[in-house]
C-alpha cells in the first residue's frame, strides 16, 4: 500500500512489467521499450525509443525515466530524459487507461496508455500546437517475459 494510505489506481498494476513496441515516431518507423515497476506508492517508468533503419537495426533517439505518484489524490509525475529535459506530468486514469498531461519548457502534450489485454498496450503521444493536437508518436506494445529484450534490435535497451 502506498505510504499516503491511498490505494493505487488499478491501471498501474496492468502496466507493470517490460514491454516492447513498434510504431511511428515523427512520421518514421520506430521501436520502443518501456518497463514499469512499483515501489512504495510510486510507479517507476523506464523508456527508450529508436528509429528503425532499413536493415532491421535501430538508431537510438531518446532514453528516459519517470516517477509517478500512484494515488489519484495527488496525480503527479516527473520525467527526465537524455535530452536533459524535465517534464512535469499531471495524470488521470481509468481501470485500463492512463493519460499523462505533460508540460515541458517549450511544449505541452499528452501521452495515453491504453491497456488492451494483459499482453498488449497501445500508446499515443501528442503535442499541442497552434492548430490543436498533433500526433508525434504511436506504438503497439507487447509484454516481454522477464527482463529479456528480444534480439536484433527489436526493442531498444532501457539502459
């Protein structure tokens, strides 16, 4: 149980584990990796993405980590990434969806995690521009057993 006495939102339990994804990033084919674990009332996310090249390999783009307070009473998180950017997140959740509304120094956006099953998650990344919301990333993730990462660059390393 979290230290603040509040039960965690159920979606955080569904997210727990290691996930590999495929989709698009800024209009290009991409690979994604995310891992979620829980600790003392927090959900800790590790994340990486990479562009897929024509030979089946990947070109790393971004690595990040985030810490989510799992209580709906204080729905907040902080994201730090390899660009040196800190992003503040306010989130909302249902039993199977987590939406993070984020604010970075030069942009605002939202990331939606939709759990389709115990083995599948869809993620949509959007940024707010002058004309409204614009998608910059989509991914369909599959659960990976244990801590193993598939070979051949299918899933960017989290380290």
